[in-house]
């Protein structure tokens, strides 16, 4: 499944700060633009992983239906 997000990079004296518009909590920084990009990819993965774990904790032993959600622009 392919999902696209909007990465935003802002140059600051220390390098770059970066965040994803559609994913609160996915933000980082880097000394270079390439480093900020790599760090942002990692941050997105960590945010998604943490959200999955939080959802699992909240669901507990409840019976739920899980299915893929495909989005198209």
C-alpha cells in the first residue's frame, strides 16, 4: 500500500527542522536537508508504531474487525 504525506522542511541556523503536516508528532531536525529527510522517515515510522501500540492497549481483549484502508487523492 502506498501512502503519501506532506513533508515540510524549514531552514534554521542549526540546519533544518522537519515535520509531516498530516501526522501530528512526526517532527525532527537535522544538520543538513538530507539528514532531516532521513530523520523524518524514521520519526514517521516511530509515530505509526507508537499509535499501533496505543490502539492495541485501548482495544485490549475486545473483538474488533481489522481491514486495509486504501486512500486515493
